[in-house]
């Protein structure tokens, strides 16, 4: 039998976060050993005296809704909406209070006890069993002899103001390796004749206990927390010839001496810190360590005069970032819908366990009559595309941004001459021997799905359905092939329609040389969608509808109109599209603050609900389509916004191009937004564009600075990307990568970026840590736990941004460029058996810097010659024009004099 370890990581991350918040420091590498609360105790939390609830937490199934507080030594749960069939839900389990991470062993005797008080009279059901509710080993009707286990599932009565103190023993009749103890507090349904409690009831819990009286083999271990390093660095590594900065935790007002040591402990560099002071977003007192002028490759650690030490890191070339690029892109293959995920096409992790059967192979979804829509009905085929995040939803607007990022990544490489990094046989996907660039092949998987989302007839023909997903939220630990929930499609929206128009136009120009028929299909759909959006310009998705899938609401689509019009103009050259865009307030703009939709004043240039800047970035790659004045406006917009991000980095103790803002349209508090890490990478992409346009290396270092934060130079001392860094996250919120709660599921592969710190603290796991909203510094609102969906979610648009940035940095930060490992058979080579394995290549020549300098000089000389020729031509033109003007003046004088003479006569 396997030793229980589930949710140990959750306690670990909780205690770690608490220690980081408190600023506790212990030398990196200190031995951390588990300590047991007391023999036989299976629970991670028995009372709530320290203000911490985890692993106990609430869980809601819409429309069930609860709130909770942990105070005065009790866990208080308020029923806001009971859920249940009469409220449009399912049953009593729409509102639950539960503890997961248990292992129950057949034949073992257990003692279970708890205290519970209710503010109103009601009934409840409590049980211990597996996660899907199909297996129970104990429930509240079972007596100590085991009777009634399989014959009675009635609820227990509790009266208003009563405190129930229950204690029972039972002997398990079966083993449940992944178990939970749950209290059902919700509504009515097939198994529950009436609601458990009226809305507004407050239920308190205390003195919870589950003791294995037979053995202590599965006791819940309380891990001592890891302690963050005293010096925070990019854990993956720095480039030999680029900026290298770290953050030292210190409240000294004076510079601090620091050293750089190699693997042998030898000091190879000495420097002095620059005091920064209190960093507002982390609440840390910090110094900046700059060792940019050290350029020798190797493995190193930083240490200051007070004994603070960093984690180990490398100084080297682009190899690790090239690996990160392809792992980040492999995320998309592994999250494809409608296709088997094969071991041979998985680039990292336990490839055998990550392989899975195809999910939703015949994804037939029912069109919902909602949002005032009744233009079509029945079902449509929505097979294919990418699963959006940790769930099995597929959303056109977020899919649109993700698709645009991937296609833009290829178009950028095409513009700047490193498209070979994405050519056929460079990525692990089934299509990598078809003659088309692999990056475009992966993008096509989503583009073809988006085309299926178009309304094909009737009044709304050409409009695009907003999203497709499960009717209700599914649980963690679910493979896509096992998801049998009813699938629904939400009505068409103007935002979704314009996303298809923009991405279809972009796809058309990229595919024309590889598959002209597909290019034509994309362009035809794009133009049709744009026309339909103009005819129906105000079909909006509400901001707050998130039953079974993310809301992705947007009630302002002026930005999408501008984006789509510019993409269509760039592809077709049709001036009508240019005129449409030129009248728009987002025309050729790159904002550094986002408002509209869910955003109020977000520190960023684009996201799925604010897409105006995307058209400007596409225009920057196609300057030949615009006149000189427009090109100057485009470049100035990108550079100006990049300058604001450089300024942000200089004013952040951890050097990131991001800062606090209003949390949401419905939350006026300030802090870091849901998916804050994606704003860091997105804003870094803007600086990458500035570098490509100007060759100013400040922008290159600025973009790298954003990646430094993501990969470990942050106050949580985490690399927010799985598999990269000495202390990388492990448990992103994902239905299938659910090893943390069930060992039958795999760990996440490498290259998955978490959404990161989120001051909104929307999920009960984060709040169950004992944190109070508004009391934790924004950069520290993070836990690495699969249940912490508001801070540890992963999504296609966030990983698309990571992949774009990783590719840019690998290409531009070293002479090597992107290192490509070919896959000549279309699959991973077996290194042990394949002596003829193709060697990696790079996307740059070794003398690239010299070539780049020569190219610049040649360009300058050519421009000079052109200018000289232009000047000679202008002089000739001026002489001819002058002679013509003189002739005309002479002619006018002659006519005037003749007329005057005639008048006198």
C-alpha cells in the first residue's frame, strides 16, 4: 500500500507562505522534517485557534453559495444560497464543508468526533468516503457496529442555537486511498426532500477529529515550512552578456558587500548593494544586487556579508530558455480537445502518465437560449480546439488572444529572420512532418475550432458563439475522456465574432504560402464575421455568468473592432478596413492602463478583454502597409509605453514591469489582479517589440527583467513555471494534472505558468489559510496548491504569453539564438537506440553579432546612398518646378498686360 502524501504539499505551501509573509529567514538547504500532531490523528486541522482552516474548506456548486470566516477559534460558514434543485442546482452537496487528503484502510478502527452549532434549525449529512461520493465507509446514520452503512442516508437534525458534540467509532469495511470527510449543508434534490438550512444560517465547526485507533501509518504530517532565500534570483539563470540583478532582503540603510561564488565556493566577483528601502508591493525592505559586468559562464550563488545566500543559478546561453520555449508550447498539445494525447509527443515530465485518451471526441453542445438570444437552437459540433484552463471549457475570446499570440509569435520570427525555430519538425506534435511550420500547425488546431463556432444560417449568420463548456463545474481529478457532463454553448457575441475576424485575417496571411485553400477559408470567414459584427454591434456577454465555465464577459467592444479592422487591412489592403480602424480611439495605440470590460485601471497593454493594442503590434510587423506618418505613430506608441514599463521596473524592489490597480469592476480594493503573472509577461512583450524596433538594449534587459520575476526573483521565492528553477511550483489548478489530490493522476509537465499572486483571494483555499483580504502584500497573495484556483490556475493565454517571451529571450539574449532539437520521425528520438539522432541546431550563426553590426552599417550606408539620390532628384525636381512657375508667372503677366491694353483701347 502506498504511503499517504496527498495534501501534505498544501500544508507545506501554507506554512511556507505564512513564513514568507512574516519575513522569517532560515538558511537555504536546511533540513525540513515532518512532525506529527499526535499518534493516529488523520486531520491536518482539528481546531481553528490559530486562525487557519486548511485543509478544511468550503466548496460550492452553483447556484450554491457560501461565505466563511475563521475567528475566535471556530470555522463559521454562512449559507447564502442553498443551491439544490429548487434553486436550479442539484442536491444537498451544492454547499459543502470538507477535508480531503485522507486515506482509510480496510479493517482499521477509527474514532470520529466534531462540534457543530447552527444559528437556525436544520438538517445536515456528514460522511467519509471517496471524492466522487460513490463510496462511503462512514456516515452519520451508521452506528458503531457498522449497521445502516448501506441502508440509511438520512440527515441529522440540529436545532437553532444547539451545539452538537458527536463522537463515534467505526471499522472501515474497505480501503479508500483518496478519501474526504464532508458535511453536506445545501439544498433539495433527488436524495434530499427539502433544504438543509434556510439561507442566512451560520454554522460553526470546532474540535474536529478523526483518529486511526489501529495504526499511525497515515497520520497527517505537519511539515515545517521551507524558508525563502535571503537573496532572490532568477532560478533558471542569467545570460553571460546581459543584465543580471537580484534582490537582497535587508533593512540596512547603507550598501552591503556581496560576493558571487562558483560551485567550489570560490569568490569570483565582489560588489556592493544599492539600498532600495521598503518595497510597497511586497512589504519587504530590500537592496538591489547588480552583477551584470560578470560574464563568465558557470553555476553560482550570491552571498552577502550578513550570511544571506541565494539559490543556485546558472550564467550561460540560451539552452534552458530554448527548452522552456518548447515545453511552454507543448502545453497546447497536451490541452487539445478531441484527440488522443500520445506519450511520444509529450516533451517533459512522466510522459507515460501524462498521455491520455481523447476527450470530447464528439463534442456536441446544446445552444442555450439566454442573454435575450433565440436566433438558433439545437446542438452544434464544437469538437477540437484547446481546453482553456484547468477545466474543459473552450472560450472564443480567450482562445482568440491565445491564438493571436501564437500566430504573432510566428509572424515576429518571420519578420526578424528566425522562423526556422518554428519550422516543420521542430515541435512535438502529430503534424510535425507535413511540410508546414509546426507553430502554425498548433495554432491551426484552435483556428479550425473557432470556425466551427460560427453561426451558419439565419438572422445571425456570421456571428460567433461565445463559449462552450460543461453545464456545471466538474471536480478535480477528472480526465477529459471521463467528463460526461452535458455540454452547452452560449449565444453569439460581438466580442467573439470580432476575435474570429481578427485571428482569421491573421491566419490567412500566414497560411497563404503553405495551404492557400485554408488561407482563403480563414479570410472569407474573417470578412464575413466582421460584416456580421457591424450589423450586430452590441451583443454582449454578461460580466458575471460563470456557471460551469468562466464568464469572459465584455460589454465594450470598440477595441475588438479596431483590432479586427487592422488585421483585415494588413491582410487584404482594403482601405475600407483602414478607414474603419482610423476612426477608432484605439487606432495605432498601445496603452499602459486598461479599462473596460472587467478591467478598471489595470497596469497593462492588453488582455483577453482589451485587445486594441494587438492590431498595433501586428501593424508594427507590417510597416509596408502603412504610410510613414502611421509608422512613426506605431513606433512611438510602443516605445513610449515600454519606457513606462522600464520606469516601473526601476521603482519595484523585485524589478517587474507591473504594479497595483483596482481589482475588478465589482471590487474597488487595490492590489494584484487574477493572473498577475500574465501581465508581467505581456508587458515584457511590449518591451520586446521596442527592442526589435530600436535595437536599444535597455528594452531587451527590461523584457528579461520581467522573466527574472517569473522565474524566481520574487518575494515568494518561487519560479512560477513548473519544472524550471530550484524551487518551482508543482501543483497548478488542473482537472487532469491532479496528482496532489489523487496519485492516479499525473503531476503537471514542465513549462506551465501559474497565474500567480492575486489580491482578490476569491477561492476558499487561499482564504482558509488564515489570510484576510487586504492584509497580505499583493506579491505574497499566493499558495502553490491545486485547490487554490484564484492564484494557481493555468490558462492557454498565460502560457501563450510565456512561450512568446521565452522564444524572444532565447533568440535575442545570446549569440546562440533558439536551440532547436529536430524530430525527424515526427516523434521524440530514443537517445539510447538512435545513434543517428539529429544534432540540435541554432536559429543564429555564431558570428551573429558581427553580422548584425555589419548589416546595420550596410543599412546605414544604403540609407545614406538612397537619401543622397533622393536629394539629387529633389534638386532636379525643384529646378524644373521653378522654371515652370517662372514661365506661368510670365504668361500671367503677359495676359494681364494685353487685357489692360485692350481695355484702354
